[in-house]
């Protein structure tokens, strides 16, 4: 009798409640980041998966790993460099599926278990939501330019599941390859595309299996769906705290700057155009550094030095907390940016934008790519100006700054809201409504892009912020003495604090 009870008890305990898969037969890797804001979102996601698994009551727990906690090198976002470690460290003898997702993935755990139980885990296979290029794009090195739509790659935020036989094969292949490091690419731009291409190069039969339960947006059928990044955390940063620095040069003053001036520049309070030459019609701030075709390292460092110097002297800049370094063909949403900046912890260093990687298989680093706009806080700029130098005048500025910051242990913060390329260069599914930037004026009408993506929200936002601007005009017109400016500043900052902006 006792035996029967025991047996049935064990039976109940060990039967997956709904489907042929136990919670612990899944390993998750959440591509988290170590800054407080993104880490908080990642921990929340982990928590919701654990809660759901407790409700399932199958007596086991899923393995959930946060990338920034497991992989300290900061290259995990590129995925291929950590494939061997994934196989060696994140897979147990019980794991049937390895699931990759992002902090902005939303997971229905029960549905995930039942969906995956219908798949064959003994095959070499990976499943996800299929993205493809509408036209050949620079972010994928113009891959498959004759027929870009043929190649499919996963939307990681919608979830990707790998069978263990596939992971083993990839890891084994990679161990062979890494003995000839030349075989691996230097630059990482779009990790999902590069991963799919890598897998396809291992075996042309290994193509992404598109499944309906991994979704690019909410749906009842979704086991995982992609959610847009939350950009408003309760307090937007007022625009008098942000200084916008545009890098330009003589030959683009007439060609490009009018687009900037007539679009997002209208909504800034502190704006500087840094150029190789002085031009009173803009006006520009000359950097005293000759223009180089590419690179701009010396110029960018000089700009950061000039900015720090001006902040220390010009009392109207006393509130500045953030510096946005943009190209003369970068389009920005001032409103989305100022909301988003409010999400980050002021005490942390900030080096924010779209992350690319250089040499992530060995000793490389992630960098924030310049065209999409780089946001620093003043603390970070001080650190750069004190510690970094250019190896040559035309070294790539964004990369040198990043490699220097890496030595200072300051990690790039990635946001999918910033874009190094034009909106046309991305699959429409991944473009978020609250995007902050697009780059390049090539074969597009910048006015139209600004109109379609940013104008309306910027205008509305600015109406609410207007008192800040008029306050500055007042200070300027009255040519105040430094001490009265100080008082005025104090009044104003009180006013800003009490004037909580919500959209
Ligand atoms: C100080 O900063 C304000 C606001 O950006 C600007 O309008 C003004 O021209 C600056 N003053 C000087 C002397 O550069």
C-alpha cells in the first residue's frame, strides 16, 4: 500500500503539468546589461519567469542566466563569441532547449513549454521570429544584395530556441575556427544577422525555422513576444540640462546643416556646431583641428575639451548634465531622448547609444557608434578628457573613446532606440515608435523622415518645456551679472523640479 502511494506521489511530482517538457529542461540567457536601469528590467523578467514556473508546479525550476552576471567581458551581446561558453556552462544534462532573449522580451512560460514540447529536440534546429532585409543594407554588409529577402535571421527580442545538438555542432565548429582567428569577423554590428549567417555557413541546411509562437508584438498565440523599450521612467530630463554638439566641416555647412537647423535643432536650448572653420551664418565654433575624411578622433576629443571648458565658464551652462555628440547628418528626437535619459542613474557613468563591437572574439571592445549619436554625462566626459588620447588625428573617434573607456572599466550602454543607419536599413518590425535617432541623408529626404518619426512629439513636448527656453532668453537679454544669474538659475531649477513633465 505504502509503495503504491509513494509511486503515485512520485508520479504526480515528476509529470510535467501540461506538456512533455519540464521547467528545468529549458535554459534561458537574457542579454542583460550592467547599468542599473537595464539590469532592473532584466531582473524583473527573470522574476516573472520564476513566478510562472512556481505556478506550474512540476517540481523543477528553469535555469535563467543574466548575460552580464555570467559573462564579465561585455561581449556576450555578440553571441558567437560566447557560444562555446554557453554550451559548457549554461547547459545541463537535462537541458532540451536553450532560449535566448532580451530584457524587453515578454515570456509566457507555460505556452513556451507546450510550444517547445511539440518540437523535436534531437534535431539540429533553431526557431524564432524571422526577420529579413527589404533591400540590401549596410548594417549587414550588403549581404545577399541580389536577393536580400531570401536570408532570414532571428528577432532575438521575440525569443530564439536552440536545440542542444545544434549548440554542440556550433561550439565544435567554433573551437576549430578559433585556431585560425582570421576566419572570424572583426566587426559586430547586428548580432542576430551575424549569428544566422555563421550558422548558415556551418551548414547551408541550417536555416532559421520560423514559428508562430515567437512574435514581434503581443498576441495570444505568443510564448515570447517583443516589447518596445520603456523610455519614460517618471521624470524626463529638462532640455536645459542637455548640450547638443554637432560635428561638421566647411563643405557641409550649406548642404547638411539646414536640415538639422530646421528640424530637431529648433527644440534644443544648448546647441553648438563644431567645425574646422568659423562660419558666422551658422554660427560654428571652430575646433582648430583640420578636417579629415574619416576618423575625426582629434576633432572629437577637442570638442569634448571645448565643451568642458565652456561649461566651466558660461554660467548659463551650469545645469548641463548630458552631452549629445551627433554628426551633421544625424536626425534626433529631442523629446524621446529627454524622456529616456531620465531612466538612468545619475551616479553611474554614461556612454550611451547604439553599440557596435570590434574584435570581440579576443581583446576587443564594444563602442557606441558615432552617427547614431553618443550620449555622455559630464562625469564621463571629464574622465575621457583626463585619460584618453588619439593615436592619430584620423583614428576613428568612437572606437578610440570606447577602447579608452574600456580600460577605465566604463561600459557602453546599448539602446535599440538609436540607429547608425537610415530607417530603411532595418526590418520594420524592430523599429520602435519612440526611436531616438537615425543617421545618413543618403537617398532619403531628411525632412520627411523627421516629419514621419519625430516632429509631432517633439513639438508637443517642447510646448510644455517652453518656459525653460524663455527663461534663458531673459537671462541673455538682460546681460545679468554672474551672481544674479546664479539666483535666477536657482529659481529656475526649483521651477523645473516642481514642474513635473508627463506625456
Ligand atoms: C552661453 O551659453 C548660452 C546657452 O547655450 C549661449 O546662448 C551663449 O551664447 C553662451 N555664451 C557665450 C559667451 O558663449
